C-alpha cells in the first residue's frame, strides 16, 4: 500500500490535509475491491440473471455490472444530497438540533436499558 492511502492519525492534522480526488477514488476502489460482501453478491446473485441461451454470457455480465454500478451510484448521490440538505437544515435550526440531541440521547438510553434487562438465552 502507498503511504498516502493510509489515514493520518496525528491529532490536529485531519483538517489541515484535505483528501484529493485521486486519493479518494483510490481509497474507494481499494475498499470495494477488498469488500467480501460485494464479491459475494456479484458471484452469487448476478449469475441468476444471466441466460446462456440468450447469447454470449460475458456481455450479459457486463451489462448487469454496469446497471448495478449505475443504480448504486444514483442511489448514493440521492442519499448524499438528502443528507447534505438535512444537515444544512439541522445546522440552521436550533430547535431541530435540540430534537436531534434528545432523540439520539433517548435512543442510547433505551439501548442501554435493553442491554441491561435483556434475558440471556
């Protein structure tokens, strides 16, 4: 691995060294190539949609792969835009910040209580 693919863990340097586009793409590609879930998904589920009688198998796999990446990218873009909009709204609204703090605090307390009183099997 190249040294610039590893995060800088020294305190106070995160904001000083912004991630460049090329580095971000390299990290994302490496993460996806080493992700066993994606490999398992593609090797187990995609073959169900390939019909050897419909023609060459490689173009069918390529078409499915391109569709998978396109739909995933579209979903990720929509998710990121919605998150950015929600983040801006929460940042501008003090009442939304209080609701968020109380909601997440209550959830954490609820999880703690559940862990405390759950019966062991």
